[in-house]
């Protein structure tokens, strides 16, 4: 009985093993075939259709290169790229968020890029800086994401303000006046608690470095950041901003159209959304303005996305050619036309197409004052801690002092491995 | 004797399954235990010599990590409230459906089981509408009763209860089917005998139904406990752990540390603690049942 049962089972297993080995051999045979491997290109978010168009143009120019595009949603992109790196499955060319560039540089996953002096000059300097690490350009800026004020002009003028705010105190006064004039579900400002951008922008505006010069320790208890954090928390304290995260913003556009929101700190992707989702009668009623600063028009973030060439790519020259093509002024203009993504090159902004749009004027002015976040690979994690502690403080779960102390502690711990790797540069220890 | 001399049929029948369990279950557990003694992270991913053996440092840090304690409290809150609710909801519906006078038992079984087989993401989209603070159905019903609207997912105190309500609604059908199976296996003659002896409905439930359902209770209890401790998809889809970390679960924290930040050493330590919690929970249940 036992004999009869074992034999067929064994035979089955052996058969499977043979099939499995044959499969492996077949696979190896395929992958060792040289030439004509297509260039893989990972694009993030909704740029897909426009990119297909651009890639077609690129392939017409260089007929010997075949490009395969893969679209990845932003929400999964960071994980997916890191997983691809861990699994040695990186694409030849990929899009990265500018704030991720230091991370991929630390991994050695991206190839440094060269730019001529004239090309360098054409880029907005803050944007070029945000994609560079240790002075080397690691990814080609592709489009810009900076934050500024979207506001309702009619609400402001009904309260007696004819121009948007340029300083924090003006901004505060306008919001308080509007809060007092409007009852019900009105909120003067929408600044989702789930975003790290606003507290960081306010901090950088008041001169906070966030980390020390070498990026070894947190500096969130510095007087400059403390002042900005206090301003930020007061927005919620005084009932000016809505206490809510991204998940609650389900009726944002209806609320903006209905006059229940006066200010919204957000980025260029909302230009298109506002055009699409707000009634045409509001065109010209909503407007954009440069971020107000502590004493005058303030800086904002040099965010955006860039194109990187993978250092494990076997066809770097073709990959570089693709990146170079994508960053040409003509390509950037095509991208803007199709998606509204703002070009990182000054020359493209002098195109009549961009000059004609009133809401873009504030963006153009803002781009002269944009700053990069600290260039440590741990930045995304640090940003998530900023969100956590800012939200807890805004919700009265801890005081501002406790939040900043806790934030510095957590950030110091996040940077401990970096300190170990940079032991020489961090020797001074923790200065007051 | 045959077993000792040479592998029997039983051995060969069990062997493939044991091999699979060993490779896909025991090995990963051992590997993650070893991983939890290292500081495997992004830097180690880039270069192997950046990997350090740090002993119990990850576990020491767990004790000082405010986020871990929040996740721990949230998860226990979810289990303590959600598991009994889910089990009692399934028992109640099972008892109702199993009544002999109920027509279309199969229909009700299917209807109540449907949420279990629906994808959570689709369910979450619908529930997000139900929970919407201004235009949601739940707040509309509350307003009819003259109750102030609740910001279900946005209020830190309401977010977890909201997830619990949704999770119970989604999962009770599974246990209900188990309870129905348990109820069907109780011989009718016991109830008939009890009726002859003059026992009322409640007396019958207490003396016949409950004791004879004990094995089902053990199974349902353990499966629910294990499932609820691994709370992940609900907060991941509905709240991303917010507001201010009040729906962050241990499994979600582990996922974020491991796959968002790539701190695999630390994530392994978190997962091992979760493993120990579930293991001890299961043991306690089995001990209680054995008494």
C-alpha cells in the first residue's frame, strides 16, 4: 500500500522539478540575448497620455531606440521604486519627487548628470538645487510643484481688502476679519493637517534650517522655527484653519465655489482642477498670490519632479538621450499644454501660452524665491514626523514646546545611522 | 514499527505540506527574528557593510517609541471593542436565521455573508460616503433624531469607533456562518426533551445552545482575535492611520516602517511583538476553554 502511494507522488514531483529547471534554463537563455532591449521608463501620476505623445516624438527622432512606458500612481511610487532597487529591477529612466533625490543618491541608484553653463542658467536655481546633492545634479528637473496662496478675491474685497496679503500679520488680519464676518461652516484657510509643507514653508521663511549644517541633528527647537510653528498652530487655535486631514477634504471644490473657504495653500495641480471643477462664473474671482512671509513676500518650497537615469542601466547613453529630450523647452511646453505641469526652465515661461494665464503670474514670481528641503535621505521620514507633531499640537494633545522637543528627539534618532556613517563630520555633537 | 524503519505513506502525504509550511512559514519567522536584531535599513540596502548587529536595540527603542504605544493602544482598543461586538452580532444573526419559522434562510445567509466577500476598497469608498460629515447618510439619520452631526473619520475620538462599526459590519457574516453550522449540529431531540421538561426559550439557550456551541466559540474566538489583531486594511484605506495617529494599528506601523521607510530591522521587531501578542492571546483562550 505504502509503495503504491509513494511512487506516483515521487514521479509527479520529479516531473515538476524537471519542468521547473527547464523553465529556468529557458529564462536564462532569453535574458542573455543582447541588443534591442527596450528602454524602460517609469512615469508617476497622471502624466501618462502626454508622455506617450512625447515618447513617440523621441522615437521618431532616434528610430533605433524603443521605449516602454510604465505608469505608477504617486501614492505607491516611493515604495515601488525602493522595492525595485532592492530587487535589482530598476527601470532605465524614472521619475522621482525632488525630495527623494538624496535618498536615491545615497543608495547609489542614480547616475549624475552633466549640464552646460547656459542650460544651468535657464533652470530656476532653487529647483536645480533641489535635484542636486553635494553640488552634483542627480536628476533632471522636469516640472515644478511649489505651494502658494489660492484665494477668493470677492471675499477679500467684501471685507475691505483689495490686494492679497504679503506679510504674516496682514494675512492674519484678513483671516480674522473674514472669520468674524462669516458664520456657519466657513473657514478662512484650508491647510490639511496631513501635509508637512505649510509648517516647513513657514519655518524656512523665518530662516530656520530645520537640521544642522551637516544634517546630523534636528534643529526644530531653534527660535526661528519656534516662531513659525507658533504662527502655524495659531491658525488652528484661532479657528482660522479647518482641523482636518486630506481624507476629510471630500467637498473642497464645492466649498470653495460656495464661498465657504477664502484661502487655500496648495500647488499648481490645482490650477487645472479649479478651472475644471469651479463654475465658469468664478473665473477671475479666484486668484493666486505669492506666499506671505514674516516681513514681506516669502519663499516657498522647491518641489517638483525630475527624471533620473538608473545607475544599473545597461544603456545609459540612450537613457540620457531620453532625459535630455524630455527636458527640451519644446517638450516641457507640450507637457504644460497637456497637463498644466509647470516647466522648470525660465525660457519656457516667456512663451505666450504661459504669459496669457493670470493665475500663473504669481507662480512665476514665487519661483524666484523657492528653497529646497534639507538634503538627507531621511527627509521623507522627518517630514512624516513633522506632520505627526504639528497635528498633535494643533489638536491640543501636547503643547508647542512638547511637540518641538519630541520632534527634535525623534529626528535625532532617525539621523543616528547617518551620524554613524558620517562620524567625522558630526563630531561636534549637539550644539545648543 | 514500520514508521521507524522506513517512511510510510503518511510521511510522504504530510511531507509536501510540511515542506511548504517550513519554507513559507517557519523560515520567514526565524528570518524576521534574526532581522530584528539588526539595523537593516536603506543604507544597508545600498551597501552590506552598513548593516550592524545591534542586539536588542530595536526592542529597546520600541519601548521608547510613542508611536508604537499609540499603535498598541489603538490595536487593543480595536480588538477589545470590535471582537466581542463582531462575535455577538454573528451569534445574534445566526440565532435569528436559524429559527424554524424564518423563511428564506438561504437568502438571509447570502445577504449577510456578502460583505465578507466584497473587496475592502470598494466597501471603504461606500462607507466614506456614509461617514461624510455634511452629506453622509449616517449624519442625515442622526439629524432626523435631532442629534448634532459627527465628523466620523475626522474626529480623533470617533475615528476608531467608525472603523470598528465598518469592520464588524464587514466581518460578522463569516462567524455567522460558523455559528449556523454549530447550531445545526445540535440535535433537535435535546430541545424537544427540554420542552417536555418545561424549559423556556432562555433556559434552553443557556443549558443547551451555549454549552454545545463551545467548540464553535473557541474557533470563532481565536480566528476573530487573530484577524482583529492584524488590523491593517481598514485604516490603510480609510484614514491612513490618522487623525493624529488615532487609527494607526501595529500592522500598519510595521508596514510603514518596513515598506515605506525601509527600516526592515525595526519593522521586523514590531512584527515579532505582534506575533507574540497573538500567540499569547490564543494560548489564553485555549486555557480558558480547557477549564
